[in-house]
C-alpha cells in the first residue's frame, strides 16, 4: 500500500507548524551589520591600497613586479646589462 500526502503551505507556515523559531529578525540584523562592516572596510580593498601595501613591504618590490610583468609579456630580453 502506498500513500502520498501533499501539503501546500508557505515556508513560514511550515516553520510555525513544526515549532521552529523565526530567524528572520536575526538574519536581517546580521545582514545589516555585515553590510555596515563591508562599507567601512571597502577602502582597504581598492587596487591602489592593495598595491601600496604590497610595495611598502619591500622597497625593491615595485622593480621586481615590473621585471616579472615585462618577462611575462615578452618585453623582457632575458639579459641585463647589454
């Protein structure tokens, strides 16, 4: 014997029927807080800031990046001083 039961209800109605808590207010509060934190820290992820942080670590880092990009693009001759 096979019995199929089809229940047509919204997720809110199903949650209430099962006795599960309503997490919508908490989710909204967390998303607002996350959005606020992202807005506060968006300046830290600009390309200029990231490159500035990389290049302040080592003064010769800019030269190394330039050499790396030149060799990757085929503009580098592979020999220095000639």
